[in-house]
């Protein structure tokens, strides 16, 4: 199956979000090799295009800036089992 680079990035992010516990932006970058600024755009697209709920949870360590992690709370229109079945074939 041939998919666009844009869709591959989205699928890679979804895969990491679903399998990692509390991944930070840096963790997502390390796992996918997608630039951090692109990850933010792709997460926004995943939310709007697929209706997925990807939440950013801020750490409350008192540091300034947006430190925290992401969690996938709703798969939206994506069937989770079908995603994993097809993702492994890419």
C-alpha cells in the first residue's frame, strides 16, 4: 500500500501516541524523526481530520514554558484494531 509522506507522518504519530506512556514532544520527535514544529501541525490535523482527541497535559513542576506530555483519549473515526492491522503492513 502506497501512502503520502503526510499520511505516513500522521500514522507514525498515532502509533507512538497509542503505544507510549506520556510521550513529550521530544519523545515523539525521537520516535518518529519528525521535526517538532511539524509534529504540532500534524497533531492539529489528526484532531480535525480524524476527530481524534489528543490532549496535552502540562507538567506542574513550576518551570516556565509548555512542558508536558500527550495522551490519546479518543480514536475518533479511526478503528483502532484496523489501524494496527494495516499500520504493520506499511
